[in-house]
């Protein structure tokens, strides 16, 4: 079922993008807003 594969790939890329964005925010701000 190709549709299921595409959905799983989208979830994976979303997870990676969220992690990359989170790391960028943490490294970019001396004091992270998340406390």
C-alpha cells in the first residue's frame, strides 16, 4: 500500500524537521524560552 508508506515518510520528515527546528532554537538563544 503506497499511501501508507507515503504517510509514514511524511511523519518521519515532520519529526526530523521538528527536532532540527528545536535544536536551532535552543542553540540560537542563550536562554531558551522553554523553561
